C-alpha cells in the first residue's frame, strides 16, 4: 500500500539524505560490506543521488562527500574516485598506490608513531583516532570532522593506517557511525545492498 512505500522510503539512500543531520559531511560506505559488488551503473546512480542532495537548507553547497573503503579494489576501478583501497599490509599498500588508489592499511596493535613507511618508502599516516588509547581517543576528531579518508578531499593524497586496539574495543567502537552525526545516511545506504 502507499503507506508502506512512504514508510520504507526512510530506508533508502534518498530518504537518508533527506533526513540527515545538518552537520553530516559524508556518506559512509562502511555498513554495506565490500562495495566491489556494486557495479559501475549502480555506483553512478548512488553518486548522482548524493550530488542531488549536496545543498544545505539555505541552498549553499555543503560539500557532502563519500567516505569508505573497498577490499575488492583490484576488480572495481570505477570506485577509485570515491573509496580507499582496503589493504592488509604495507606491501599491499604499495601495490594499491602503484595502481592509482589511496590505501587504507590495517595494522596490528603496536606503537607506530604518527606515520609508517611502505617498502617503497611512501608515508602512510595513522588515522588520528588510531593514534592514542581509548581514554585519549575521545579527544581526537571523528570521521565526520576529520575527512582524511575521503578520496574526494583532494588536499589529502596520502595513505591512512588504521591500528587495531583489540583489548580496548568496546561495543561503541563497532558503532562509531552513531557518534558521527551521519548514521542516517549510512543506514539508508546499507539498504541498497539488500
């Protein structure tokens, strides 16, 4: 019925964008699994939908961008302008850079300082949220304020390292999107994968 259609709209990307928090700066691709399964035509549709909602309530361009990671990056070049290649080693980060991707490398727990080097000598900066322990992490910017992982932010042309903190992991660490003021956009996008 018509009422059901209206109720379901809130679970679409369009509905999520219409109802997003005013402070939202990004559409996050972290809750839908690996975006490599989304073909180029559907990706273009997603990008067009986001672009349509790129104005704030006063009509000014608020610059909402895509932020996210793709593990199947070798098979999905169409995502290169929007997502970071999710890689499991510094060697694989070099491979991604050589292929024209910005890498997001997952590192095991450790003391890395503020950056690490790939085998080819490229600098990979640690995510500000990964730099410190849980008690200090609350003082670092969240993804909505930082934006380092958005490939569309062209002023950032470096790789990012995300450090695991298993002994500090909390249920909140797995639901950070709820603290980033853009969870509605993320939740709406996740419905596209179903």
